[in-house]
């Protein structure tokens, strides 16, 4: 595993599952789905197109702290429609930079106008740790091989 891997490899390793809701979904239904799937974000899709990302952060800041009702508020009312996305050929490092610069924890993956995945900060961290472990194992084998010969 290469630490400078690309998003397509990360998605292949992670799996292709994508969870989404429509803009008309209630916030309550969205957070219930996130709890059921143990995820921190949902893609918001309208007519097959990405219209935003709904996150736990959106819920806490725009519903809970403002005293809104999650059973009455629609996802479309609180999501940011300025979506930062990446493509399959972006590097994992590109994702880290975007997440840091834009202060986001989730990046939709869009290819040819179609959503093909979602990369989270957890995915990026797991990829990086796995890549570092693979590099360390290779170095240990090289050193052990070099010492034995």
C-alpha cells in the first residue's frame, strides 16, 4: 500500500457503499440512518445529482444548538450547498489538504458527473496508517535480509 495512493484505491480498499437521503428527508430520519449505519455523514441527492452533504456537525450546530425540531426540519434547510468533491485520480494527500483547508471531514467522490463514493477523514487516516505499516514492514524485511546475507 502506497502512502501517496489515489482515491480509487482507497475506495476499492474501503468498499463502495454510499448512503444518501433526499433534501426533503427530515433531520430526524437522517440522523437515525447515520446512527443505524454508524456513519457521520450522508450525501444529499436530488434527482440523481449531489446537492449537499449532511453531517453530524450540521445537526449539532444548525438544529440542536438553535432549538429547532429535528422531526420538523428538512435536511435541505440546514445543509451547505457548496460541496467540495474529489475525483478518483486525486491523491490521498490531496484529500488531506482539502479537508484541512476547508475544515471538512467528508469529501464526495465524483467522476463523470456521477457520485461514486465518499471519503471521510477516518478513511484517510486508516489509509495512511496502513501505508506506513506496510512501509515499515518492507524496511524491516530489507534490513533483516541485508543483515542475514
